[in-house]
C-alpha cells in the first residue's frame, strides 16, 4: 500500500508553508508597485490565498529529484483550480468544478505493444515497485502561462525497463481513459477522444520524464489528472497527458490528439521554444501564475542543459 | 413631459446605464477581493473584450427588435449601448497595452503581424469615428451622411468576431456563437431591407391578378 493516512501530517507544517508563500507573493507584488493599479486591486485577494487544508491523502516520498528547481512554488490552490483538462470542459476552472465525476479507484493500467512483458495492472500494483520522489518542475502551458509544481512520482524510464521494449519499439504512446460518464467533456467533439500523446523512445527514457501520482506530497487531485499522469517539463503542458490507462510501445511516430486537431499549430515534439510560435500568440514571454510581470520563456523551458542533445541536428522550426 | 419621455429619461436610461456598468463593477470588485482566479490579468483581458462584443451585438439588435416588437422606445438606449461597447473596447486595449505588454513598444509592435491583433485594432479603430459622432449635434450636422458613416458598425462587429475567432486555441464554440448571432442580425437586415421590399410588390401584383 503506497498511501499513508492523512493523519501523518502535522497541521502546523501546512500553515507554515502557506504563510511563507503568502509573504513571498506579497513581497513580490509590493516590489512591482510600478503597475500600482493592478497591484492594489489584486493584493487583498492574495493575502487571503489558500487557507484551505489540502484534501488528499499523504504519499510516502522517499527522495528529492536532483532536477528540482529552487523557484517559488505556485500555490496549491492555483495548481488545482486553474488548468486545462478538456475532458471536463474547455474552461480553466471546469476541471476543479467538475472533477468529482472521475473515479480514479479502481484503475487499470495496460502496457502493450512491442515489449517483452505486456500486461494489465491494478494501479496499486503498477506503482508498488517504484520509490516515489519529489519533482519540482517548471510547467509551461502553450497558452503562455506557467507554474512551478511539486509533483510526486517516478521516472517513466523505470516502467519502460520493467516492460522490456523490443527493437521495434521506437515510440511510446499514451492514452487517457475514455468514459463520458466520468469525463463529461468527452460528450462534446472538442477533441478526438480519447486523448492520446506520444514520445520518442529517448524522450520517454530521459530521467526528467516523469509518471506523476501526486502533487504537494499528496495524492493527485482528480482535476490534475488522477490517478496517473505524464510530466514532460521541457514540452508544452498538453504533452503531459492525464489519467493514463494505456502505455503502448509502437514503431511509427503516433499522431497525437493535438496534432490531429490543428496540425499547423501543434506538432509531435511541442518542445517549449520562444523562437517558434505556431499558435496565434507569442511564445517569447510567459506569465508565471501569481506574478504581475511576464518573464522571458526559456528554450526547452530551461531544461536545455539536460535535453538539448536529444534534438541535436534537428531543425526545430520543422519539427515543432 | 409625456409619460413616455418620463419612462425613457427617469426609468429606462438610468437602468440601462447601471446594467452596462455592472460587468465592470463586478470585475473591479472581484479584483479587489481576489476572486479573479489564478490569472487575474488574463481574466480582465478576456472579460473586457467579450463585454465589448456583447454590447456591440446588443446595439445591432435594437433595430430588428424595434421592427419585430413595435417598441419604438428601444431606440433611445442604442447610443448608450454603442458607447458602452466602445468603452469596454478601450478598456480591453488598455489592459492589453498596460497589463499584458507593460507599454513596451517593441512588444506592442511585435504583435502587429498577428491576424488576431490586427482585426482587434481595426475593430476598435472603426468605433472611434462612431463614438465621436454620437452627439445630437453631430447627428444633426451630418444629416444623411451620419447614417452612411454609422454603417461602419457592421465592419466593427465582423472584425470583432474575427478577432475572437482568430485567437482561440481550439474552443471555437464561443466565437462561433457570437458569429452566428451577428450573422442573424445582419441577415435580418438583408432580408428586411433588400429582399422583402422586392418581394412585396410582386405579391401584390399576384393578388391583383
């Protein structure tokens, strides 16, 4: 059993962290007093930010990822109330408001395709072999906003090694659960359901690539992709597919959901790239949620030192 | 003063004035109380733009509504609706320039190549002469030319819908909804002013024959 009871956490820990974060945000805003109107308008709201105790069960976290960023965390409340999860609707608050219909237990994950050990697993059995770590990553949405999110999970590479892909396995394809009773958004043809995503094998094996089961040391809330999601921090957020039920090893590059929807805008790679805007808006800057001023978007979302060699010699204008 | 003048001056106009102000007041209140969500600037940007478009469509709905209902007094609030559409449009631009681009001219100029930005600017730009000639004095002075000039509002609305359509990621439904409403409002005009008048004499001839 990987889930510990929520009584393990001392309430004082949560409160301290909240107060700390509020001070950080307060100081940040006060410093940016140049745009005084907006600051004055937003200040009282920030002071009353997320007092709510987190509702999810604690996870047993065994280690800290060496890739963790030291940047200020985006508050739990913002991470869990402002995101895209079109299976619940296209609005940013739809996931938080509608996610109760998702039942992440029981949950089955299927490994199939070109591998030595395919199979279907109960979620608990799927996760059991892996030690869970804290992974604090930057998250850059294609809509030009960003967050810093403390995920809990384990490298996808561990799962791949366990499955033993054959020589024919050149890509990994991921599929979200298709169930309109759990995902009311799937009743509308906004996207071609079920949502699928894909990575090249070397991207999938990269130590940054994560299968996440938690957030802020706790079980992943439904709206953030419970019970199992991908996190690929150097790619736009939509690559990080949520509520995964199938991981397939395939020989041909898969057509992902967003590629199928608008091929001219969304490519297979979708690496964060400030110099290429295939979407109508600019990708040069991003708004870190909680900040007043925008910041420059970094190539590969700041993970270039780790992942740039994967794309050596590739024209990133063509392979967007 | 007649009862009708009293109704318009003391009842209808103040009521519409306050109603149109409510979205702005709500945004200001939510900004003050921190209820604009995780991305308050994004919310202000979207809401100001959407309200400008809604009020623009409301302005365009006045004439068809008057004809269909016979409520002549509706005309007395059209100017206010139009000016509010312009006001929300200006606020939308102010939020974009100030809170999205921080008055950085290189950023603002860099955006000028984007179709959704161009249509947005044009839509607002075409509203300027309409707002400037909205006074009673200007209506009198321009006479028939006033009506011709104010047909620009159709371009303003089409550009406004295009602006919305060109900026969305995949959820084309909301801008298509506004587009459909606009198509109905413009379609009614084509019917009532171009097609129906030509059909009417034909009908009479047939009856006579």
